C-alpha cells in the first residue's frame, strides 16, 4: 500500500494521541504476571502492542477488550502456561527482549521469534545476562532469534550493561523478579525508566541509586488499574509539523513527559521550537502534560552521544527538522540506529537525499546543512515505522506530491496516523 501526501499550509487544532507504546507493552506484561484483575486505559493500538498481547494469550493470559480499555486477568508470577507453538513478536524488539526476561524464570521451555527484521537484530545482549543468571538460551548463530528459552531457578547478579538499552535493562530486571537474591543493573548512561516506575506501582521492591537499579525477588505482583499517557514519540511528528509549517497552532493533550524521555522536548527548545508544557500532573507514577506548539524558525545545533540515548527514537524526525534549520546540524554517537528496524542512519540519508537535502552520512551519525526547500519524492520506509512517519512529515513541507511506499509499516506503532494528520493539517 502506498500513500500520496500533498504539502500542507499550516497545522491547527487539538488532538489526543494513542497510548505510549513502551508503557503499553509493560502494562500488558506486568498485568499478565500480577495476581488479580487490572484495567488498562488508552492502550496503544499499534501492531507491536498487539503482538505482545497475542504472545501473552498463548501463554494462558485472558483479556477482555472494548473501545476504551483492556481488562487483564493476571495469572501470577509463576502462572504462565507452556505455549503450544512458537511465540511470534512480529516486528517488536521490546516484546522479544522483555518477554525473554519473564520466560527465563518459568518452569517450561518456550521458543520466541519474530519477523525478518527481528531475526537480524542483536540478541546476544540479553542472552549473556540471562545465561549468567542460570537460564538456558539457545539462539541462531548464538546471536539471533528464534530464541529457545528453558526457564530455570535464576540467580541474582550484578550486571553492568555493555550498551545503552532500556530493553536490555528491563529484561534483566524482570528476570530478577524470579531470582534467589537481589539483582542489580548498572547503566553506562540513563535510559527510559518505565519498567522501574511500573514495577513499583505493581508492588515490586525497586531501588535506584545513580546509574544502579536493584530489584528484589518477588513472591507476587498485585494487579493495578493503569492509564497509559499519550506517546511522546508519536507526538514528535506532530510537534515537527506544527513547528515547520507557518502560522501553525496545535495542542496535544495527555502526553507522557517522563524525565528520561523529556530530553527530546529540551532539545526542541534548543532548536528554537515554540513549545509550552502545560497542565503537568502525575498519573500512575508517570508524568503527563499537554503540549502547546506554534510554528517557529529553527537554528542548527549539535546532538552528541551524551544525549542521543535519550532521544534515540526521535532522531529520524529531528533529522527532518534539521533540514529546515539555519546552519549545520551534526548528529553523532548514534551508531545504535543501525541496529533498529532498519539501518536508520542509512534510511534517513537515502530519503533526504532523494528530497534534495544536503546530508552526509557518517559511521555513527549525520551532518545536515540547512535550510533547504525539500522536493517531493518517492520515499522508502524500509519496513520501519519511524522512517515512514518521519518522511510523512517531510512530505508536508516539500514542493509537490510525495509518495510513501509500503506505508503499512506505520501501523506498527500508529495505525490512525494519517487520519489524525488529516484532522489538523490544512492544505
């Protein structure tokens, strides 16, 4: 399926976004292994989150769904059932890595796999710590999915992450719930802390000191009702559209502004964006607010390794915004982007070059010279939802009608994206 996108003149209105994808995954998993019945409101409707729910259903968890909420009948920490077939996570790296931590503490063997992209993504980063804890994990070429996991009585460990990854951290912390003693994960840089916040909400003992996070073994988690804030990563695309299209005025309501992800908003202000954070409140341990965005001229800046880990998902749309900023924007320390759903550095450079941008691809980053008036082009998402979403916004500011090839990849995180875009973009 291809999508034709005409240029926009301005963005106006007020919108609410689907639930945060990262928090939605965790709400489903933690509710599944909790004791009791919990309700989740504003769950993400993306394909990745559907994959998490499908895997949990294969493990014996029952759900009731309607238009506003999902009811989860938790089976307890040790109540999951051996699946009758391979668990298929689709395109979801969060699902395979976090669920592997839970499966490592079960009493049965399971096999977890995913689509072609997932089967090329590095899994040694979770295999090593899970093996050190006593799980038996067999992988293709000792590195890739499918993963065969034989659950076991796990041992607590102190593990220093070799990479900056909230998924790897979360995998180890979840396995730590099943260990014989405390488990400590030491990060090399801060990552999003949704796992720690939600584990505490469900009654787990989690302690954080600087870059060290310690979880105690748990006898039980207690089911909770959870409201999932709007996805900041999804908000990023509409923030960009409102910033780049002249005479725009947009309010995005109920957006999660977790401090470990708020760096994106700070970075936008450094870029020169006209962004106001209003109505800040705490809901289920997560900070939430409304965002008011108006159009503004942008100034080039540097995005270095010290902050890249906190804005890793937003780099594609930041690169699009950089084409409209005055001066030279350099993104460095972003080599991890080559290991995402696509090689995102290559995907960004490929598409921006097609649109006439001045961009240089480096080993671990990009250099972008702006401002440049982008030209319409046939754009390739490479099966990567964030590339498809970012270049849908690029198409709004381009001369002519652009085509997003195979735009169904956007459904992975935001199936209603084009409907929302049509609500607020005037042409």
